[in-house]
C-alpha cells in the first residue's frame, strides 16, 4: 500500500437492495457504481451468487481499465463479530456459507456490519470528517447505529453493536395496562410505515410513499409519521445523553429523504435529550448519501489491508 492509490470494490448488502462500486483510495473517488434488488426471499445462496457475480463484473471492468483490484469490502445488514464473521441471520442467512472464501477468490476480502461501514464512510469523506466522536444512525428497511471514536467504529466486546431498534421497547401504559412489545423497527422503519399505513386504509409500496402522503396532507400518514419520529427521537435522545457525541449523522433511505421526516425527528430528538449541554448538537444528513454503505465497505477493506501490510513489515 505505502501511500499509493489503491482500487477497492465495495458492496453494501441491504434487505432491499445491493449497492456496489469501485473506489480509489485514499482519495475516495468513485470509479463505478451498481445497484440491484436483493431479493432476500430467494434465500442466502441465491443472494450470494448475485453478490459474487456483481463483484466479478466490477473486477473485470476495473482490470479492463488498466487498474488492479486490491481488495473487496462487504457491508451486510447482520451482526458481524470482531473477527469479521457473520453472526446473525435476521435478513440474509449467510452464517453457514463460504462468503469470505468466495469473495477472497477475487481479491483479499473484508466483511463488516453495514452500519459500521457507512459510519466509516462519513468519518473519512462525509459529514463526520470534522468530528472526533459522532453517532451515525441509519433509518431505512431497518434501523441501526454506530458510534465513531477517533476515526474508528466502536465494536464492543463481541462486535455486536448497533442493534438499537431490534429489542422490544416494552413500555407499560399506566392508564390501560397494555404492555407494548413492539420494537422500534416495527414502529419507525420503512416496512413498518407501510404496514401501519395500509392498516389505516392507505396504499403505499415503500416508506417514502408514506412520507409523501404525509407531506400531501393525508391525516393517517401524518399521524403515523408523528408517532414514528417521536418514538425514534426518544431513543436517539437517550443515546445522545448516554454517549455524549459531538454530532448525530442520519443516513439510510428514510433518513436521507426530503420532507418532514428529518425535521420532525430532529425536534423529537432534541426534546428527549436531558442536558442543555447536548441539546443543540448538530443533527445532519449523511453527506455520502446512498453511497455510504459501499464506500465504507471499500474503506474498511482498504484499512484492513493497511493493517496487514504494517504487521508484515
């Protein structure tokens, strides 16, 4: 590596789409981009075949342009431990598949949790460049977060960080005694907005359509948006109060959407932050936008290669 420009393929595997691209590092210049549907219901092996085929296509294109392929980075919407092993199968079941081996047949490969990869992209090339400590939150098909400390994602003891929205909120109502067991993702993630809107008699295919209906004045959509942002804001307020970041950076399909979603989320978050010291911290959209996942995955693979070279001397 030694400071020279490297060419790395990054893949962002989400529940809805696979985004991929080729990145020149350390400059961060995007040389190619691809997007395709995940089709997770087909099963893990079919999705892996698509990811490998897409990676090979990008590698071939890169080689034809006279560049080497120095590494491959994959960000996946699952738990990934400190050693880069996939530890959950909530959306894509790759726990028993030779993912690393197949990608490494193309170039040295690194696997990372998608939210941590996106946070790295923001730290290197986006809205997090000027902050030593920031919280990255992605809101889309799922909801997760990553704390960035001095340019590195906080991994925790097992690498199982980021699942801020997957456990039941379990808040009892003192008035009626009902004990809600819904998770934050079942209230505020994209599929939840769609399901709730349809239950209220509306018609939508994705979360952005629900937000568009709210912007157009649809009463049911506006009510759903208000409860989603209030609930999500309450959780973000707790995280800010506990972690004390310099900023919160919001990404993901819903987080990057235009309209009232982010505005209402910011208001709700500030309302739930306990200390005046934290209440006015910057809460901004991710500057790397929809490319954050694959850019960060490529950057993590590049960083891993740097570490390996340093160890080898």
